[in-house]
C-alpha cells in the first residue's frame, strides 16, 4: 500500500475545532438540522467560512445531498499563491489531513482531468498549502461518507472562457458516472450592510438557480458582488447545464450579522443543490 504525504491543516483550531470529538459533535449538530432526506445531485454550493458563522448553512447543503465515492471540490484561491500559470491548481499526489483523519485523493480521476485540461490544470501544492476553501468542507464530507475521496481544484482566474473550458472537461470526464459529486466552495457578498448585501446575493442566486454560469460571472461583475467563489460555482453550473439538467435549488441562506449582531458589515452564506 502506498502511503501518500499529507497536507497539514491550515485553519484547524480557528475556522473549526481542532479536537476530533468537538469537531464531530459540531458537524453532527449542523447536519442534524436538515429535515428532508438527502437527494442525488450533480453538485452543491456550500460556504467555507468559520463554522461559527457558516456551519449551519454548510450543514444544510451537505445534509441535503447524497455524498458518493468521489467529490471534485472547486474552490477559489484566496491567498493568490501558486505556480499554475493559467490558474488551475490540482492536488492529487497528497492527502488532506483533518482532525478526523486523512482524506485521500482520487488519483485516477484527478490524473484524467489534468491530462485533458492541461495546461489549465497542473499539480500545484503551493496553491493548496494555506487555502481554506477546500479544507473547511472536508469534515462535513468525512461525516457523510468516511471513505470519500476528493479531487481538490483551486481556481485562480476570473474569466468565463477558462471557466467554460474547465467545465466542459469535467463534464466529459464524469459523463455517465453516478459516483462523483461537484462541491463548489464559495461565500456570498462580503462586508456591506445587510439589506444591500442580501439584495446582491439574491441577484447572484437567481443566476445560480437558472444554472447560468456565464450570467453569474456577469452579474457579480456589473453589480460588484464580492462572491469569492464565483468561478467555482459558475464552473459547476456549466457542467450541470451541459449535462442537460434542470435548475438549482437553494436549501439555505444566512449572513454573519445573524450571528454576531453586526448588520452593518455582513458576509452572506448560501447552500444549494445543483442539477438534481
């Protein structure tokens, strides 16, 4: 058996508990708030903030969907670090360590995506080293499927052409499979008063529900919606649209002001099923 090197957690103890028992209890509590049985879907939109703020909304997303053998996680590059010239950073030669254990990569699927998307995607540990957009979602996946494998992608561009190109590669590689879930990691609008921010989030969610990835990038640009994972979400929407699926379904929404009482400067969080 080959033992892969593991990525050290970057935000354990800050974004989420470092103690395994506390982490399990918190994630279980967020997941248990879901009321409907999980559905099969092509993908989900899930927030990646600190659990204090976005945990309940993330739990709504993960509780609403069946988690199969493999998840392709699409996350933004918050740090700006990385060696990928075209901005697509893959990590399939390394496992992701969390307080609940290691999450192993689906190396075969990752290698196929890299081969077909090259040079848009390259193996790039630097982009993943301190990026939280993948890491904070993993304990939820582990609690829903302890044997889950991942293909984590950190995307560092903002244009539709590369987004569309990657989406078409992902569609072609997973077409006909029912054992892969796309996990699009994103918070919504950042640091505006709650009324303005929720209005902007509603405009973005309208494009998400319509599976309109290009429209999502356009509305976030024209309305200055600071949705950090707009490219990961737009990519997942385009995969669903190309697969001929219907709409997305919003299953949760909140913002930080509902937790800390500060409604003058909020961050929005949304949960949605994509292509049910």
